[in-house]
């Protein structure tokens, strides 16, 4: 088949494995999308009907890309109705609930609330209950309700304990808030995004004959970005695959950075426990970054305890050392970034795209000012989908928003203890949270193809106009110093 020669040995092993549980541990830049699309195409070439194949992704953009690549590899027309079912968790759950949700009391014409609409309903409910919105903040309540649902309603005690004050009062009040919210959206014949997953799981658990129907409909299950699933999504996948056991999960615990959204990367770590007679294939050959960037990334992530050992390597170029700069303040740091970008464009017009990846949005302002002073075009983005169709040579975004993207050059400012890793005096990090911060730094590093620039500021302006004295991030010392060139001044 024409797509097989373009795969390396381990990629081929994953593509040819067609029966039984398979976990593909796909390190950054190792071609996971190529593997999952080639595997689907291979199944079709082997005689599996496309409509027996299900693939689940996390974004509409990723789903569309997967459809196009599968169509090209398998020679299928996207509009011919012969494509596998490829979509997001929420797309799939909404489809199932509209077909069969009435059997557990969900009308087929339900509407789906977006986050803004859900927040407004929570706010209105708090006002109706006469609660102080400064004490019961709508956004916090929304997050707590979402986290509860993503964990299949399993952690009510831990959620309620996050409120301060007498336990009985806040426990009772939070229960009233949840009940009010549930009643309001039910009256509107609506579901929120978390309900889509939770109600589909409930449907399958209450109506086993419906579960069997969908198990037989899709005996071949694929899940992308497996490390980003929460417990409810993980349960849904397991229900789909428990009959055929033909589950192919693709992911990398080293790139799990969405714990704050409820993602639980222990789902990928527990694959062996959940699926006896499984096979695990680890993809470690990187097709994106230079050798020095990978050496730095491997050194950083190896410090995490909750992971499978792996070591990314490349057969490409060794590349140059990572550049690092210790600025006096955020203004000087921003000037360093702008000056380096200007120099890059003067020396090589093909250096784009360039990304400036920050831990938090508040870092943007001084960087934007410096880019404007140097007449450097740029765009800001808070999520991946907003970048569709964009060509600006400079992109300013958070590291979270850059997940799944790649750039010729990457700048990572703000490498200070308290910012990356993010720490607050009120909430010292638990070990698992500290490891997620290291994974975030690792994800930032592995977005780069050729060059990485790291920087930190000794003093940084706080929100209250006070100067904060900083220490460099411990992640900087995790990188072997023979891989870093420290810049003494702005060149």
C-alpha cells in the first residue's frame, strides 16, 4: 500500500496491529496523526467497512484534518457517506443522545449550552437564591460543577471542601446551587457540554441493549490525545470498546497539561490494568526538533515520576544550543525578544513561523509594546482554533494554546519560580501539580523545530504596581548547561 513506505518500524507495527487493545505512546513530534490515520486507512484496505470505524478527537480542527487525511490515504470521498465516524467527544455524544436519549428522558430536540450561556444561568440562579456573588463566584461554581460531572459525580466531598467556612452551610448551599442549575437547564430542554458525556454514559449503563447496538455499530475504536481524557470520557471509551476490545488509544502522558480542565492522565497510565492482553508501542523518533532541543526536553521531563520512560531522538540535524537571557525586568526581557526576532528575520527570511509562548496572559503587554516599537507584525491567540488561516510571522500565545502546533523558533519568557512553575503562597503545589508544570515547559520546548530562546526577569511588575523579586525557574537548571548559551546583553 502506498502509505506504508513512509512509516518507520514502530509506526508500521502500530498501523498493522488490528485486533485487541493497543496503546500507542506517541512522544512529541513522532507522527501520531500519521499513525492513527494510516491505521484507519489500513483497516479499510483490509476489508473493514468504513462505517464500522470510530475515531474520537478533542477539537473540530483535529477531526477535520483527520477526515481529510483518511480520505486521501484510503481513497474515500468525504461527501460520499462512506467515511468512518470521526469527531469530538461532544459531537459523538450529542449524536447518540439525539438518536436514543429519549429512553432516559432526554428530548431529541435538546439545545446545547456553550460556556457563556451556562455561566449566565449559574449567575442568575445565584441571584435568585440571594447569594453573594463575591463569595460564591459564578466562574468558580461553573468550574466546580464541570469538574464534578467530569469525574462522574464521584468527588462531591473534595469539591465542597474547597469553600471556606462552616462545612454544613457550604455543603448545603452548594447542593442548592447545583439543584437550581440543573432545574433551570432542564426547563430549557438543554444540556451543557459536560452533560453530553455524563448522560451518554448514563444511557449506556441504564440501557445495555442500546450500548450493545453502538458496540456492534463501531467495533473498531480509536481515541486521539488519550492523555487529555477525563474520567467520564475514559468511561465512555471503555464502554464502547469492552465488547470488541479493538481499542487503539494514542497519547503521551508527558504532554498532559489540562489538569485544570479535569483531564486525568492516569487514564493513560492505567491502560495496562484496564485492558488485559494489551500491546504498547512507544514512538520515540522525532521528526520536528533538532537534537539539542530534544536533549534539553528529555532532560527536563525525565525528572517527572508519573510517566513511562522514553527518550526522544532524531536522525536529523543536531542544531544550535538553546539561547538564554536573564533580564533585569519584563521591559528588558521584551526588548530582548523583539531584538532577537528582528535579527532572525534579517539573517533568514524563512525563519517564520515564530511563537512567543507565555505561561499567562498578563505577560503579553510588555512584549506587545516591544514588538510594536520594532515594527514587527504579530497576532495574539488564546486557543488553537483562532489560528486557522493565520500567517503572521510572529504569534504571541499561552503555552496551553500552542499544544499540537509547531514553529521554526520558540521564545519562552517568564521562566521564574512562581510563574513557570506557577506557584502561589496560598496554595503550594502538590507533587502532581508540580509535575504538570514541568510537562507544560516540556510541551513548550517541543513546539520548536530549530531554535529556542529562554528568558526570565529578576524583577517583574505585579498587578498592584509593586515590583516582585524573582528567582530563575528550576526548570532552567534541569537542562544540561552544555546545551545553553547564556546571553550577557541584548545584541
